[in-house]
C-alpha cells in the first residue's frame, strides 16, 4: 500500500466513525468516541507499506473494560462494523474501552486523529502525510508503567477468557452459529497469550495475573 493511500484510508476511518456517530444509539448500540492511529503510519515515511497492518487504528468505545479484552470485539461490534463499512476496508481495528487507557504493548504510543466531539484532526493527518508522526507521539512508558498496564490487561483478559470458554461449553450444541462462538473464544485466547508473552518478556515484578 502506498503511504498516501494509507493516509487516505485513515481519513476514511474518521469519516466512517463520524457517519455512524450520527446514527441513533438505539440503532447502533456500540458508540465509538475516539480513533487513534498506531504502527507504521507514525513514521518514518516510506513510499510503500506492507499491506498487512499498514493502517492500524484503536477505536475507543463506550463498552465496559471487561468487554474489550485484548484481541476481542465487544458486544455489538459486528453491527458497528457493518454500519461503518470498515469491515471490508484495508484497516486493522482494535476495540478499546473509554474506561481504560487506550495504549498497551501493541497500541504503542498512539496518536488521536478523531473524536466524536471535535471530528477529524486535520493537523494530525497533515503531519502523518508528511511522515512526521513520530513528533506527535507521547513519551514511551517506563518498564514499570508498562508492566502495570499489562498486569491489568491480563486480569481483564483472563476474566474474558473464562466467560468465553463457559459460553462455548454451554452452547456448543445449541442452534445458532457455533463458528462465531468458537471464533470469539479463539480471539480471547490468542489475546491472552499475546499479553502473557509481552508481560513475561519484561522481566520485572508481576502482580501474578
């Protein structure tokens, strides 16, 4: 993907977020409040980016922290994706809760480019287009800060993993969509394993999650 195409895709994400935010909450229950970019688009600029993961966005939602475990989609996320049209666009979306920090080991020093109140931050997009995103990023967390963030996310993820496993076990023979339940369980399990690997790699004191 060309750099300019990636930035245009980010602009499309902002437009789609605004479009869905104008729809009544009774129609789209999941509300996206902010959009943050992370990953390769924060620079340095390159003419061409790898298509996989070229555009990575964290969506801050009104969902509970427990429903936004790392790697998982909160309830009604599928409806939001359908309403936005972003499910078929070349962008990787990560759902986060407004009740917790947006950043973690994966959403590394992200930059906000859209809010429901102020709309698109065109100054941010301009700097990204020029390849100056690094200057917009916050300072990196200390190892202790990152450890504390991962410990909290591990606790949330472990709770979500238990709920997903029980739901799968209780409904594995029920009518409906067993693949959807299996996918949800796999997403939470893979998210937990990713967090566990990141936490173990820090080598600093653990809270035991």
